[in-house]
C-alpha cells in the first residue's frame, strides 16, 4: 500500500485477514491466530503486513479499535467506560490516554464535538480565511499539488505525519482549496508520510467526524527531507477510499478549528515551524 497499489493486487489473503479483524475487534486477536488465517508463518505474516500497510498487525488492530470507539461515541449513548471495556482496554485511563493522543480530544470532547462540526465548516466558507498569511520560514520545504479522480466542492486537509497513518496531529499541516498548491516551509530533516483527505461544503457533521467516505491521497513513498536538499514536488491524487486504507483517527473538526484560529490570528493553529 505504501507504493500506492491496493494490498489485494499482491496479497489478496491480507484483505481477508483485514476483513476478519474488522469482524472480530471485540475478541483477542493474536499474531498466531491471524498468521494461520493468512496461511503464513508468523514471521512472514508480520513482514508482508508491514511491507504493504506500513503498520504492524498490532498497530493496525489498535487503530481500528479506536475508529470503532469513535463510531460508538457518535452513534450510541454507551458510557465511555463500557466502550473501552467492549474494545478490550484494561482500564478507562489507558483508553482515554490512547484516544486523546490519536484523535486530539478526549472521548467525551469528541462525543460533544458533533454540535460544533457544522459551525467549523460554516466558518471556513468565508473566502477571506483562505489567504496564505505566512511568510516562508527558514529551513527546508515540502510542496505539491492535487489532482482528483472525482470532482468535489470543498477543501483538502494535507499533512506531514511521522507515521503512515493519520494518527494524532500532523507534524506539519494545513487546509487548502483543491485547486491550490500546498507548501510546508521550515520542515525539519526527517522521514515523513504525506497524506491528505477532503471535506465537501455540503458534508454532514457525522461524516466529518467519521470520515469513512472522504477522498484521500498519500505520497507514493515516505518523504525523506534532508537539510539543504530539494524535496521533489509532490503531486497527490485524491481518490475514493479503499478497504485497505488505514483509518483517519485525528479529529477533522479539530483540524478545521485550528486552521480557522490560525488564519484569523486567534490561536496558534495547526502544527508547523516554530
């Protein structure tokens, strides 16, 4: 998947494992169990799973459980403790800590954020918000543009992440119109994963909070930023989601709010050069 091709093209058995994981998130899932399901040795299973997804099986399972937690918080009245227990967390504290680190909000804050998602989207319809507003910071830069397989009316959230999954705030992030280029300046040397997703102007709050059907894109390979060396221009293709895409864990309304505060000078905004 890191090369942009669907997992099923090379390892269709991994798609079957992913389906099995999704259907059994409430059960303990061991490497031995999953590797037998894939008809591979544990060592080979872990190797090809990480090769194709960028994630270990354990990390993938934990990410899907957090995605399920977001869904339960939005669609049920279950207490947070019950959701944590249902998904196999040993304590409410460990669940709350992990959720907050990945989503950017506590479970209770995420559940309550539905009331504000529509307002954040409305604020971003103001054309004056979409000014560049930032001088070029010293250091290296990453820049690129978008093409899209399906036309849409809205904006793109794009970020540089330290992991191959939108888990937690990006190291560098911004929002841009789909027909605009993006640029991150002052990027520290390192290895990054460039990923993007879309928000349409007519989206409902629930779809923003649980972005299962948003268009998405990622760089063909991890980006290596080296001091003083030019990073090639990145052209990202926004496409419909695939079954093997990792879940988007970070809260999109949170990113929208941070961008709005940044552009209006009312807050520190999205992560970037400091």
